[in-house]
C-alpha cells in the first residue's frame, strides 16, 4: 500500500483500507476503486492523505495490530462521552465511560502483546473528529513510549487511562471557542488553558480511574524547563505520565490538520520533538520516543534530492531517518521499482 496526498488521488486507484466517516460508518471501503464521484464525495471532509494500492506497492503492508476498526470504535466511544458531558447528561456517564475503558483495555493489551518494535503507522484524521481521534493516537504513542521504558502492565494501564482522557477538560469549554476557525483572543486562549485543571477536577469527581492517571490530565501541558502550564512544574516534578503524554500530544497535534493551520508532515513534527529535548521534553523520554516511533510511516512517499521518488517499505529501530525505500520514479519518469537504504 502507499500513502498519497488527497490532491494526488486519481480515478482507477484502489483504496487499501476501510476509511471511517465522522459518525463511525465506513465512508470508503477497502478494495473500492476510486472514481471521480468518490473523489468529489471525500473532498468535503478535507482528508489530507489516503492509503491506496497499486501495482508497485501492493505487497507493502502496515504491520500493526491496532486496526482502523479498533481506532474507530475507540474514537466513537470517546466522542459519545464528550457529547454527554457537553449536554450535562451525568446520569448517562457511566455507560459511556465503561465503553471508553473497554477501548483502553483493548489498546493497552494490543500494544503490550505487539511484537513489532516500531510504530510507523500514519492515522488519517478528519478535522471534524480531531478532538476524538487525537486522544486515541496519543494513547497509542504514549503506550509505545511506555513499552520502550519497560513499564509494568499496571503502569501501562495507568498511562493509557491518562492519555485517553488527557483532553477531557475540552468538553467543558464552550463549543464556539473550540470550533473557532480564526485566531483565539487572549481571553479565549486563557479559557482553553483551563482544560487541564478543569479536566483533572472533573475526571476525579466523575471517573473511577487509577489515581496516578489523573496526573496526565493535569500535567500534559507542563514543560521540562518549567515554562508550561498550569503549575510551571519542572523536570521530575512532572509525573512520568504527564511527561510521556506531553510528547505524544505535541507530535500528534503538529501532524494533524486543524481549522487554523495545515498539518505538518510526520517528519517535521518529529524534528520539533527532537529539538525540544531538555527544554520542552524529558531527554530520556524523547530518546524512547525516537527509538520506537518513526518519522516516515510505511507507505509514505519520499522525494530524494537527486530527483528520485520512493515509497517507505521498512523502518529500523534506532535509525529513524534511515528507512528502506522502493524507488518508483526518477526525475518524473516511472522506473522499474528497486529498493535502496537511505544512509
């Protein structure tokens, strides 16, 4: 399979994986042949990329047990809980919370049992579902980091709970501010920043989570040098859960399209995390992140300085910028595919 930008989709291409819509239904089926009608219908969702199959890449597979179906179920469960909180339907929180906890169990169990050493999957997010999809991705990336640190199963579950609900305080922020397409005023920005403390208090009152999980909700915007919020904690004063979720949160947020800005490429977002070592992020945890998370997703198209174009076929632990590529073009012309290793 190959990850292509939406603008490069052409009739005749084949969709490589089920793509889910805003409300959880399948918007584009795996194996469907793309037509002009498909492209017109999908364009309204502002999708940045799509996985497709072609003759040069049909054997390239993303090896991850976190399927698009599992991600979608977790996203919809969290979306349901958010909407109940926004509606003030406290008598219905319990059932929605239990569904979320089941998703957390599934994600945690899959990451713990996953034998693959690298996370090199690109999740395609829709702007309208960003606030529900992003915590799911943050949970997965946080667990990958936790696994690299050899956290116990209990610690992994605590971490997952904190990561999954890290932005739950946003459900308490007025929708008009969360959905605003223009730049926030200083007053609005300060209100948004209350989501850490408000989410922490709300979760402690309404959810029955492991006690340490709440710290990820409170501290995921703290920074290693003390210039974060809400309490300007520094270094190890920030819980390990808060420090891990901070990295996962920034990486996924930067590589996601928002109403106010375009998404960075995974490579650009990755470099910003690396540049934040010792300032924004714990150096030890960034090392774990860099060891296990790849800036080049499998199927990602790379253009080399010499004019060649290739598709990422394999990544290597500890060598984030040295993937294997299957070259498919040279100076704009198709070539017989061959593999190289980026040095």
